[in-house]
C-alpha cells in the first residue's frame, strides 16, 4: 500500500508540476478537467448511479466546464458565481451534516446527482481562475487546505477527545479542527513574512487577506476557509458512508479516488475566489 501511494503521488507530481509552471493556462486546465470529470463519474457511483449513466455524468460535468470556458469564465468568472457557490456550500453543507448519513439516501437521486454536477464545474472554474491569479496565489490556497488536513490529523491524534461528527467520520475531533486552524494561521504568517522579507511579489492568498481585510478580517476568513474544508471532507464521507463505500473509487492506487483527494478543495476554492473578489 505504501509503495502504491508513493508511486501514485510521483506520477501525479510528474503531471502536475509541468502543468503548473507552463506559460499557457491550458495544460493545467486540461489536467484538472480530466480529474474533475473522473470526480463526476465517482459521484454518480456514490449515489447509486451505475452502468452507462456513471461515465455520462462525468461527461456532463466536463461539458458544463467547457461551456464555462466558452463563456470566458475559466479566465475570469463573475464574482456572483463564487459568492453563490460559497453560500450554497455553507447552507447546504450545514443542512446535510445535521441530517446525517441516514437521511442522505432519502433525498431524490436526481437531486443528489445535480449537486455533484453543479459543484464540480464550479470547483474547476475556481481552479482555473486561481491559476490565473498566479502560481503563488494558487499554491497558497492549496497549501491552506493541505496544512489544515495535516495539522488536524496530528492534533486529533495527540489531543483529540471530543468527536466532531461521530456518525460521519469518527476519527475527526474538535481538537483536530482547532489544531488545523492554528496550523493554517502559522502558515499564513510565515508565508507573508517570506514574501515581504525576500522582496518576492506579494500575490498570495494570505497577503491579500492580511492587507485587504486587516488582521481580524484575515483571521475570520481563514477560519471560514478551514471550516469549509472540513465540511467538504465530511460531506464526501457522509456520501460514502451512506453508500457503504470506503473510497470514492480506486482510480488513484493507494489514495482511493479523485473525490477522496479533492473533497476539501471543492468548497474552499470557490470561497477563496469570492474573497479575492473583494
């Protein structure tokens, strides 16, 4: 399993790094589009949609992404797209988590299908728009999610006592969530210090939040982003638990599926773009 994880991670890095640093935005856009399309296929399977309809769902997701690109939204989407997506995530995610995995299968299958078909293209557009704001901005947004996950894991293992969502993901704790937020705060401070200490172009998400919203505003924004990341993780776990599946698929050997890797990014990236629009 460990060897599989390492090999898969190396292959993904070999594909991702050239796409990230390419002068054209299209290598990154096409690579992430393939992943998002695969996520659509996984979402269909998680919700009991099998046979030809599962890959068709991936095709619908890709088609919606293409329509967004044709409208120019892959380069610069209107701010209302990001704010609408963020509000829907906040309200819908809260209701979904309060209902729990028992209630999820009772929602109409078409409604569950539509959620994924709308959420995934919004995330792809956010990926592309964040890349358009610069590599520093995109990496800082990605690292925010990764730091939150890593710090929460170790904080939960070390100090975790109070369960965050025992019926959805028993391993997550409130102590882990707070540790994740602290880790993100320290990362933000270090990132801004390095940017300004080295004279590098201050174009990161953290710099925008700190100097655009002020200290208190930046802290509140970071807390909201961490909370959204946890929500995305928990909602995918809810869907998997309701479906009786451990992973969203086996597309990424040793890592599970695409949704297992991007679940926290799905709500965070649109919210990041919403904040960047202020």
